[in-house]
């Protein structure tokens, strides 16, 4: 089965102050529950308290002593924020700037970089902030043209009109794009796996001279090679007016990520971690590898009932990757 999916819901962007009171944490948890980011069952699995008890405490209806559950809720929330909040790296800021410009000017843009550099997280975050005006589609090597059209039709809310051959469906999508008051931006992730036939249709949907929408292709350096190698795609390559290459993880961004966690690491030890992440083949390296490493170390810290991540925990966490 081919993989074409919509973006993850990333409505959580706040950072947790380590001095936050249980009352403030409960307010944040209530907000996450109302948005659908988490469920009471998620909290129950982490804290081992029953969902009904958690609900009563969150709604100030529990009549017993809440000290232990309050402490458990704070631990849960710190863990959740550390693993799910969005890190505003320089690369993410550059990606968002390009997306805004491409969207405004209805351009074709390309974002390339090695795996683990944060490209997917950044474009998913942009889609989450603009769900009505962006379509986020993930491609793999088995994705078919009709599935691509179905994903676009869903974003345009025209699924009921998608009948007939591929050519008719493509024309239906083009007419829907022309009727929109505000242009749609189509973000195609893992585009280096896209079939030439789909890419050719993407160019047709965009238009010949003036774009009907914005198109953003996201992938590795292989994507540039595909565009240059395939004869039918060379014309599309000439229509790409915005290009961004995401570089390796920078010290400042990596240290910012590490400092999101309670840690006793010295600055030199943090720099060693940055070098490890940029060299690592685990989780495909970069910010993804570092993020997963710190999350594993944080889990170890909690299992040991400690208050800071130590160098020994970091080394132990590397063994789990």
C-alpha cells in the first residue's frame, strides 16, 4: 500500500518552564486535551493513575490528597513537551521564510538536505498553522498518480467530483484551484521518491507561465538529480524559482535542543553531542538523531528517579539507538 498521508496535528508549540506550578501544568494539559493533542488514556498509561481520577483532578473535583498525582502530571507534561514541542532552529526559520514567499508568489520551490535535518518537522509545522491553505502530501516509491490526485482532492474538498480517468481528475483539480480565493500551497515531502509521471502532472497543475498555486518539493539531494536526469522533468526544473539547501545541525541549535532537558552536561560535552549527531548514521543523523537521543536519556532519567540527565545516561541512551 503506498504512503500518502496528511500532516500530523502540531498545535503544541509552547515550552514548559521548569518552575511551573501543578496548577499551570493542569491548565496546559486541559488545553491539550480540548485540542485533541492528547487523551486521558495517554496520561493514564504514563502515570498509572486511572483516567477517571485524572479527570477529577484536572477539573478540581477530586476530594482526596492530590500531591502524588500533581507530581505525576508535572512529570508527564515535561516528558510530553520535551518530545513533541517544535524546536525553532535556524533551518526551520529559513524553511518557513521560503514557504511564506512561495505561497505568496505562487512559485515552485525546492527544499533539499540530508535526512534528519528537520525539513519534515518544519513543513508539517507550517501546514499545521495554515491547514486550510496548504496540502501536505508524503510520497513513496509505490505511490500512484490517482492516489496523488485523491490527496489533492481531499485538500480541495472535492472528493465527490473525482471520478473518471486521470486526465479528467487532473482537470477537475485545476478548475478547483482556479476557483479558490486564496491560492493553495501543495507541499510534497520525500519528493525524491516521486515518479516522473506524478512530477510531470504537478507541473501541469501549477501552470505554464503564471502559477495556479504554490508547489514545494521537499527531499534529499537525490531530488535535484532526478529533476536534472529525467528529460521530461527538465522543463519543470527551469520553473523552480526558489531553492533552499538545509545544512548540517549547527552548534547553537543543538545546544538549544539539549538545554530543553534538565541536564548536568558541560558545554564541551554538549559540543561533543553535536559532533556525534552530525556524524551519526543512527536515525539518519542530524537533529533527528540528537532529539531521539535526548528523549531516550530523559526516559532513563525518569526511570532512575533522578532530576538531571548525566553523561552516563547519555552513553547508555546511545546504546538504545
